[in-house]
C-alpha cells in the first residue's frame, strides 16, 4: 500500500490558499483531522487542502457559517465517494450503471 504524503499546517495552508490560522480553525471544527505528527506539529494528507478550499468556497459563495460549510463539505465528499463506488461497480446484466453526477469537484 502506498502511504500518502503527510505535510505540516504551513504547507497545507499554502496548498489550500488559506491563512494558517484559518486552517487551524477549520481543523478545530473537525473538517479535517491530523494523520500523524504531534499535538503541537500535526501532519495532514496533501489531499486535505482541497477539502479546506471547498469549505471556504461554500462559506463565501453560499453564506454558510463555518459549521455549515464543514457539514456541507463532508456531505459533498461522501457523495463523491459514493459516485466513485458506483462507477467502479461492474454493470448488472441487462442494465447499465449510470451515475448522475450532482457535484462539481473543481
């Protein structure tokens, strides 16, 4: 199994295009969780930057508070995961697995 690269909060904030203090606030709200490191120097997956950027866009574009943006981000990530699982399933006999994409990931 390939281990995902872990990065510090400074690199994570750079990748997400956010201030490190905002990243710390989103971490405290539970949007992402450290995958290693220590309490004073947590490490995160590089892919977590996209989740952070999505939450901030939801807050900005839809006027959600941070808790709402976190919840919406989690639900959108779950939808992305379920859509990917549906695409990966072999088609059933006589029927085709058609996945209607409801979310835009970029």
